[in-house]
C-alpha cells in the first residue's frame, strides 16, 4: 500500500473509531460483550421495531395548541385545524412521534353513582380489570371515565364528550378506542387490524353491515358500543355532527322522530347514539369512505351466540397447544405478543366471528344492563350475569396463566389451580 | 494544507459520512430537517433519559428460568437463584434492560365475590380507576387481582401469593408495589423516591417508625397495606418467612399467640400480615438494613388526619399556581411529570406528611372496610364513605384537569365544570 493510501486509511480508521467510541458510550448494549457479531445481530433482532420510550418529563416552551386561549375541551365547542395542531405537538415531542401511528388510548366508563343492580359495580369492576389486563399486555393506555362531561349528554350520549376530551388530552395517540363498560375482551392476544383501517384512510371503525343499513334499514345494522376513531380533524367534525343529534341539540326530539321514521324496527322514541350514527351513514353513502363497517371478526360480538361456545373454543386451543410445545412455553407477561404470533398459523382454519372457533375478540353483553339491572326481558337475569362471569373468567384464564394459575370452572371466580409446567399437557384439561 | 493532510482529512470525512449516513438511516429524527444543530440539541434534550421501548414481540428461544420444570408460582414453593435468573432473562431481552431499574408494577386487588357493602364495589371501582390513572401518568403497569391464589391465604394474607406471582410474571420489573384496594393516591405527581431505597440497597419499604417497634412494641408501628418490594432473591426469601406466619403455616395459631404476647395493644388473636412483619423486624434488628421504615412522607397516610386538610391544601396549590403561570399551562397528560418538576421548587416550604400542606401521597382508609362495610366502630359510617369520595374526587381533579374539567365540589362526583384556559386564574376558584 502506498504512503498516500496509508494516510487515507489512517484518517478513515481514526474517524471511524471516533464515532464508534461515541456511539459505544451512548449505546453500550450493541458494542459490549463477547461474541460481538452475534450480539449485534441478536440485539438488532431484539431491538427491531422499537423506538425511544416517550419522554414523560419533557414539554418544551414552544407554543402548541394548548397555549391557545380559545381551546375548549367541551363537546359543544368546535375544534379546528386539529391535524396541524397534532402534527405540531408531535414535532415538539419527538420521542412520542415514532410510536404514535399505532398508539391507541382505550376509553371506557360508567355512571358517577353506585349501580342500582346489587352486583352491578362488581361486574363493572371486573370488566374494567379485564380491559386493564388487555391494555397492559399490549402497551396501550386506558382511561376510565365516571363523570358527566356535559350535564345534558347522559346515558349512551355521555361517551362522545369523553372521546373528544381524550383526543385533546392525548395528542400522542393516533386512535381513541371506545369500549362500553359491559363489553369484555375475550381474546387477550388479538390486536385491532390497524393496517386494514389505514389502508384506505378510514377514520372510524365500527361493527356493522352495509346491507342492514341500506336495504333492511335496521337500527341494529351497526353497534356503537365499541368504536375506534382516529385522532384527527375529520373525527372532530364527525363527532360534532353525531353529537348534534343528541341531547345537547335543540332538535333532539325531532331527530328521534326522524330516526324512527327511517328505521322501522326502532321501537323507542328517543334519538340514541347508535341510530344517529346509522342515520348519518344512511344519508350520506360517501361516509363509508371514512367509516369502516367491520364485519369480519368480533370487533364486538353478541354474547348470546358467543357464551355457549367458550367450552369448545377452549378445547380447540388446548388441542393446538398439545400439538405445539412452543405454545405451552411459559413466558413473561410482557412478551405475550410473541406467543400470539406463534399461535397464528394454527388458527388459519379457525375462522373469525360467528360459527368459528377462534376466540371471540370482544363479547358484548348488549341488553344486559349490568349497572341498572334493567336487562332486556328476552334475557333471563341469571343468563346475563352468569354469561358475564363466564366471559370474564374465560378472559382471565388467558391472563392468570402468566401468573401461574387457571380457573378450572368458568362459573367459579374464586377457585384457581396451578397451571403446571407444560400446561395444558399437564394440569386441569 | 499539505497533500498528505488532505488525504488524511479526506479519509476521515469519508468514514465519518459513511457512519453518519448509516446512523441517519437508522435514526432519522436526529439528522433530518432544518436548523440542523438546533434540532440535534433539541432532540438530544428531548431524548435525554429515554431508551428503546421494550419489544413486546420478542422472546428468544434461549433457555430461561421459565423453561425450568421445577418452577412454581405458588406461595408454598420456594424460588432459588432468583437474582441470576432475572439477570439472565434481562440479558436475553435487552430492550427491557435499560428501563428496568426504575420499573414498577403496581399490584392491588379485592375479593372474588361482590362486596357485602352495597356501595363497596363502587368505591373499589373508583379506587382502582384512581390507581390506573396514576400508573398511566407515570408509565407503570398495574395488575388487579381478584382470585385467591392459595385457598388458605385469605383476607390480608391473600396479598403475599399475588406479590410473589407478580414477581415471577414480571422479571422486567425491579419493584412490585402492593397498594391495598382502600388506599387512594392523592398526589398524582409524586413519585416514590427510589434513589432513597437504592442508596443503601434496601429491598422493602413500608410506612413505619423504629421507635414504635422497639420501644413501644405496638402492632401499628408500621402499616402493611402499602409496601414496595424489590424483585430479588432476598424478597423471595423474606416473603417465605413472612407467609410462614400466616394461614398456610401449621403454627398459625401459635404465631397469633406470640404476636399478642409481644405487642400488647393487639387485641385480636389471629396472626395477621402486619403484626407478622413487625414481629420479624422486632426479632432481628439487622433486617432494617434491608427494610426501610419510611416515615418522611405519606407513603400511606391515615385518612382521619388527612381528609380534613384537602380544602386548605387545594387553596395552597391554587395560590402557587396563581403566582406561576407555567404551572397553569395546559399540557398533554403524558408530559405531566414535567409540570411536577416545575412545581417542586414551590413546595420547598410545604413539608411532607403530617401537619404539612403538600398533597398527601396516599390516603389510606384504614378501618373503613369499604367492601364488607364492617368499619371500625370508632368511625361513623358516613365519615368513611364521604371521606373516600372526597379523596377520590381530590385525586380525580388532578387527572380530569388534563381532560379539561374539574369537580367544584369534592362531595359531588357527578358534576364537573370546564377548567378554563389559565385555570385557576380563571374558573371555579
């Protein structure tokens, strides 16, 4: 090698070492230890798909929408320019940016006062624990509301002011996921298919079927007890339009009459959130460009058809776990998503939704009214409460297993047994 | 510059660019955009103290303690070599390592069946929401247990099996923080002073006073309703020793008699978790090398002395916010810790604990028994429930404000008003 070449290489090596040491100092994990190359590959593999943790202690002095004295969180005050405002906030908080596109905040809640049903609050407490479990496993935040954010937006209308306030309180979140207090998450591994909703830029996903809206004109053609809404200006405007058929509207009574005139199976006179949503979509078909009517899985499922299937579904899952020891492997709760990925190929034939043996994502106890106890008379009271217990224990088994235990009997909330090593090859199945 | 110098510099620049581009590709935030140097400084400032988000989808095939068929989660099965096992697990999951030393999992819970007190579950639901709010603000996980993990470890003894199971389920967590269901977090900004417990390697922190243990020999010389325990072998062994004075022990009755003989103010015969803990510390003073008797702040505070102070404390905080507009600044909930830091200098004269005007960290409704309703007869029933409502709303105000609202009346859970821009300079104070 010539003298010039040596000088050039020397300069290159020197600069390389300078940056290497600097990076090494800042990132000791990648550059320390033995089996250097293996460590790099292994650490890259493990650090794949992660980004900096959000810095909770940093709010720069730069002005954001929060510094606008005109900003109001209340449902009856319009928010404008929200897309730019969120974007600006994210720019000022870069540690939140990287993860924000998949960031979900779940919002749920119940009334401010004790339930009239003697076991109502107990069921709500367990259903809240169920949601907290799900969010802990998947790294989502959850906010439980139990106040009336607008004195006139009560009952089923109370959710809209909360969703809007949550959008403003959580600019880091791309999605707000409203889940009614009587909905139980019964597949702890399943994740919302955000790519599906992002693919054509949908901003709201709700469980429903176009045919029931446009042909049968049914007030149950979708269900507003669970919805996923993007944190954007379109959603702010849509919530305004939606809420304006509710109890804050001077035309509230008229909306009730209009809804009944269009949706003949709606027997009660008041304008409710669900029919209002259907009505909006019915009147303007273009809204389906932005509203995804999700019918491919139990985005929210009807408990009556689901609860009797838990036993068979459990047997099926035990079956696939007996075939694949990887699925029986114990692990930390925090890495449960890895095992969801391992399980997925085994569920190819399971289907998703009605008549399928895949765990139902959400079981919704529509008509049971656990808090008031004023369940729909077509349901026996016991079937509602026992159904909820089964759903809660069915879900709890998926969680409790990471803590070393299972309920052998879905109707017995108290008793658990050790989920032994290599469960369910060993243990109560 | 000579020809040789140019060549050297050229090599240096080339190598620098090579690494720069590579890093740029992997970390676009730091190297993109205008105002390049300002961006670097700003991003460094914002990314200071953060680390990669844990990868929830990665569990390598390398063997860990989970693959040991001898591992049992049950309270009556010993765990050994836990420090090395945790360390090995963290080594295999490097994205969890960086944040693990401050990682806390809060554990709480209540009985499997509905409360006998008609408003019991409602209070527990609100107290759980309170804990979830706190954990969401500070990025902690929370696990709510409502099963009996050992059929003989009931009532106050039920917490130990849960804490142990949580330690095994969460090897990423350095600390497990048990908080009773009737304890309400009333300072949403305060954080456990982990440095204090780490300084001399303490493994367990509990609210208590040495004088009351060794001189007055009182069964209330500490309180086991809230404790912070390090996820390590010492703690595993200590929990074993502690539990062995409980209902799983064949000597359970004897321990009750021993405790009563030492702690003369203990009027009931059964061995309980609190007196058992005091007894262990009483018998072996060296344990205070590992057990921190925290008396410097309301690690858990007695509700009777605290509840009447909420009004004055609120007035004081309103006062300091009126002096400092930075504290009135609206912000995203996720960056609340920044505002806690801004507030801290204003609290220098506030004190911490009894007779102080700093918000009490935790208000514990000892003796109220919200679930059973069998409150200590020295308390009027109304004072217990109203006290809990005030505590819950006092805490809720600190949360709700980030959603744009406040309760003007701590006894009215239902009514909220807008927390207007520049609150409390504007608004209901």
